[in-house]
């Protein structure tokens, strides 16, 4: 920062770029006299002097020594905004707002960066609270006009919503209302399937979807007027409520049964996936199968499967006088085969004991040496 000294001005005793103290004027700095050269060259030697103010006036002009302050509702938000701009968070008096500011990091500890899309900054409107009442406005249709009810009145009463409700009751229609007018007003809520109009200024409207019923209930309490007529037969106050229809209940029950079937199917698939595999099915007894089973019993690799089939046939009661000899021969073959396997097992166990004894003696001889 360079200090430029103009002609006719006294040099400053401080650096204005680094001084944060407020300016003070007092009578001790001498009379306020400024030597200003005249623009006329002939009178350059003559100087015009300004009259000095009395000391009382100077004291009245003295500014307060207390630093200037601005009300700051949220210093953290102010510091965060300055940090996002790449500046150190400083107050109006030049004092740092945050002591833990790190200029190398460019962020402040404990201060979240400010989102420019945050509500309250003027870019995005703040979210509407759910507790705030919905403001109803005038609805202009092609052949009628709907006027909203008094917002100070309580909301219209409704009955309990039936399951799968797609039908609404609309009362308070004008006497001159037609089915085309009803379609014009309520078609804005959703697709209409059927309208059952009565002669006593009410009707039932069935929609294609359930959520459109909630939109139709929004029109409850509106005053309707046909065109610009003020005749009593051309005006009315709408009352929209849930209606219980057999078609809606039937469709809802069908949908519930379909969901139940899908749930049972899903559970069955899950149970089948987790169920352990079942054993292979046992063939039914016949002369052909009996002859094949007798051959399998003699085969060592198929003996276990053949014995299981033989036991299953005996438990089922397949034995009779005609095939008793076949079963007796198969049982005898199985018995002889099992006896042979037992003898082989005993021989192998004896050989194992002899091998263990030889190994033990050899190990003892090695240890003695």
C-alpha cells in the first residue's frame, strides 16, 4: 500500500489500510485551517484562510470512541458465507469471528458449508409446512363456476373410508345440473367410469383409481353456480363423501385374494428351496423288477440300494404266496452277502491289529537302540 501525499495536506500519522480504529477529531490537533491555492495565477501569493471553529464546536463534532457495530442475528451464518467466498471470517469491527479458522484448508472446523439452494437464501422458497391449511381458490369451468367455502369454517364431515373405495357421493347439486356438467367438474380429478344421477340433486361417481377419490373430496364445501345466473335452481353447495359400492368391494376382495395367492406361492417356493432333498422314489413290485433286484443284490456296488428297495417292498406288504420263494431267495442272498461282508470286516480288523502290534514292536526296538 502506497501513501500519496497531496500538495497542501499534512501527512497522515497512521496507515489507513492497517488501522482499524475509528476516526477521532479533537481540539488538540490544532486549528482546522487548510491552505488552498487559488486557481487564479495572479493571486497565488495570497491564501484564503477558513475561520477556526471554537473549541466547543470541535468537541461537539468529536465522534464516539466506541467502535461501530451492526446487529448480527447469526454470526455463524455470516462466518460461513465469508468462508465460502474464500475470505477470513471477520466482524464489522475487524475482529475474527472464528478462532479456529484455517486459511490453508479453506474451511472452518465445526461450520458446515452453506448450500446456495438452502431455503431462506432467496433462491429457493422455504418448504410449506404440513400444518398450514390449504388455500382453496375459485375454479372456473366452461359452464359453471366454483366458489371456495369460508376458510374459518370447520372442514366438512366425512364417513369412514370403505376398503377399495373408488365411488363418491356428491350432494347439493343445482336442480338444473346435468350429467355433462358433473363430468365437466369432476373429470379434472381423474378418469370417470360411471355416473348414477338421481332426481333429488345428488349422484354417485365411480372413478378408475382410488387416489382420485381424495381429489374429489377437495371440492366438498364449494358453492357452484351455473354460468352467471343467480337463480336458486342454478346454484348449490357441493357435499362430497365416500360411498360404499358393491363393485368396489368386490374388486378389493379379488385383489386381496390375488395377493394372498401370490404370498402363498412365494412361501411355497421358499419352503421348497429350504427343504432337504427327498430320497429317490422306490419302484413298485413286479416280476421284472424282482428279477433285476436279485441281480443287484449280488453286485457289491449296488447292494445298498437293492437292500433298501427290498425292505420297502416287505414293509408295503408285497409278499404273497406266489412270490414268497423269490423274496426268500433275495433275503438269503442278502444274508449271505452281509455275512461275507462281516467276515471281511473281521479279517481287516485282525490285520489292522497285527499291523499295529508290529509297528509298536518296531518302534520299541528303535527306542532301545
